C-alpha cells in the first residue's frame, strides 16, 4: 500500500451560491504527481453527497477511479485525491498537518484571505512538506530553516516596486547541515527542533486538558463515561534540553496504567522509556508550544460493579435530571441541576502532599493553577442545553431559580446559563418551562393576531327561554368538570411527543482533572542537555482544566 499524495485543494466557504448554499470558490490547487481531476470537477462530485459528508468518498466515475479525502476547518474545505491504494488515515493526518503548519506560519485563525495574501509562503510550505507525492517534512521548527518568510519591510518595498533585502542564504542540507557545522552549541540533528535556539527568559509550561463525554440513563445510572485528555507543552529554553516529565494517578503504577488508555505521543517522546516505566515521558522538546501526548480515560467501573453505580459515583461537579409531562395537561417539564462543587484530589491535604515539580539543580518549581491565587478549582461557564422537538411552536413561562433561561426558536433549544457567582454555592437549581404545541384546526379558527377569541360569548340572547335555573346551571357545571377531568389523561398522552428527550450540561473547571492524573515532576537532565548555559534554572508551571462541551447528557 503506497502513501502517495496527488494533490491538495483548498476551497473558501465564505462565498455561497444562493440556491445550493455550498462553497464555490477554489483559492488554491497544488498538484504533486500524476494528473488528478481539476478543482471544478471535484467540487460538484463532493457536493452531490448529502450532509454530513464522509471524510473518504469513492469516485468511480472519474478516470482513473479516484478516492477523495476531505477535511473541514473553520470556513475552509481541504480536499486531497489518490488514484492508488493508500492508507486513508495517512492522507487525513497530512491534511491536519497542513492546517497546523499554516496556522504556525501565517497565523490563526486560518482564513482564506490570509492564504491568498501569503501565497508565496504557502507554496513553499506545500513544496517542502511533500515532494512528488511523498510526505517528507511536516515539523514547523524544521520548516523554518527551509522556508523564506518575508518581513514587513520586504513586503513594503515589493509593493512599491523596489527590491527588498536579499534572503538569508542557508547551507545546503538545511537543519542537518547547520547542526553538523555547530555540534557543540546545537547538539545532534533533531528534525522537530530548530537550530541555535536562544531565549532570554527560560520557561517550561505543562497544560493538561480533559474533555468529558458522559451519557446517563433516565434512572441516573451512567451508560458511558470517557475523558479525552491532551497534554500541551510549551518550551522556551535555550539550547537542546533533555526533559523528563513524570505523571501519577491514584493507585500508583497500576492506577496510572488503568487511567491512561490508548496513549498517543509526539515523535520526540522515547517510547522505550514509557514502556519500561509508565508515567515517565523522556523527550527533547520542539521550540514553542506543541502537543506532547494524548490519552483516553474510561471513568466507568468494572463490569461486576456497574449495577451498583450511579451518577454520584462518577464524582462530577454537577448532575442533571429531567422530569417531563408535568402540570394538568402535561405541557410542563422541569430540569433539576445539582451542583456539588466537590473536586476529589484537590483538598489541602492532597496539595500539601504533592511533590514539587523538580529536584535539585533542575530549576525553580512554581505550579500555576487557573482557579485563583489559592489554587482552589472553580466551576465556570455553566450552561444547560435542552433540545426541543420540532413540533413545539414555542416555550413559555421559563422559571429559573438561578441564572437566566431563554428559548431560541431558530434552533429549537432552551439554554439555561448560570453565572460563576451563582454556581459557586452548592445546592439544587431548577428550571420549569411550558411548551406550546402546534396549531390545530380549532385553534386556527379562534386565533386573531396570535390570540384566542370567542365571538359567541359576547352575543346577548333576549329570549326568555334562554334563562336557566340555578339547579340546571349546577348540573351543567358538574358535567363539564367531569368531562374535563376525563380528558386530562388524554391530553397528557397527546403532549408526550412535545416533551424533550435529553438535556446536556456544559462547564469548565480550572485546577482539576476528572481522571485524577497529576504532574509529579519536570526535570532537566543536565548531562544529556546541550547549550543550556551555566546555572540556567527555567521557570516551570502546570495548569489543569476539565471541560464539558455538552458532554454530560442525560436521557429522559
């Protein structure tokens, strides 16, 4: 199976066709090998597939038969083709690398106007990243030595028709040749690190982010609970440092192996060290910010303990319940949000028992948390989202005990926002709403400008037989009441389709991880490091953050 990239196409989604509302503007077409289809041919073939479109589409009608790979990013559509048998993940990963490199060189967020204005840099990047269909260099630090980036003075002089400054001439061989010429100061040849890195202030930062994906049954029992974690590392240190990052979790070595599942690492990480000692990441970092590792944590218990588990066992900061078909006619529903504000493993005892981020001669250690100066985690950006069926005409009478709630008719969703100050105190918050169903034939006849009217009630009957005795009025009133009581269960049953079927919670917590993973140490191996200088003690910082983007969902 080959790994040949034939071409890369970039389309701008800002310009729409009024009939199809699809992208129509190709801003870049870069061919590497063979004779791939033109952009104007590929776009209609891609658009004919209904949304959501798959990332891999087979095009048998093209000569030769071609496989189309697609990736959406912001307002841009990236396409690539292959007429031979290739690994799909390889092509898709290459498109992701293109986006990362573009954002590194021309700035983010990535926009079509920026690509068009920096086409000279973009063309160099695409040529260096892939040569004749073979991917060769996708590391931003190594590309900086091979790609000429004009400064603002060069752009100004070129704009007025004057010659700019001559580009810096690099030795043949790029990064490897430079490292060979300066072995004492630059260290060995490392593809992901620039040569001759120098910083006035040496700093090392570790940012661990976990995203929750939890699904709860109507009874409150968790059906699935997964935390996807990513470890972002920022290295601003001179020379070629050799670092050792140590992770820990409750339960020691076995607990860490159980917590971190399906890990993925940056090429700089030494896998042999991780396999021998799980939790230890030994690496030479790229210069700047990069993604060091990613992992997945299963928060669910073992199979034999699953039946006795509930939402409280997950130890999440919030839990949510939905009660529907309330009220006399079953048109009300209530959302009950319980705020615990308890974060296991972040108490004073655990913080005091936590070792420092380093050892002797490894630099000063200053753990930095986002929850304020005291280091206590805080619950922020608390949002409850309740999708409403399309048959519901409106949601009225929104009564929230905390925060504010509103109904968005365009998206058919009720959003309930609770500010940070209101979410700081533990307890239960409730939201009660009333749904309005679709119009019936009777409602259409009695509606005037959106309001009900009863013209017959205003008519006056002068006939004598129109008057009724008090006994007949009481008999009719009692019969009407009995008829209404008999109709209530039927109305409740009719309004069941108007009730929401789920509700989700979004929030962010700084200074806490749901998996319980912590950074125990960040050391610099002075024997293996090169070019650090005498007495260099970098500043070190750590941040933890847990995010739920509609990640906690309960079924009802």
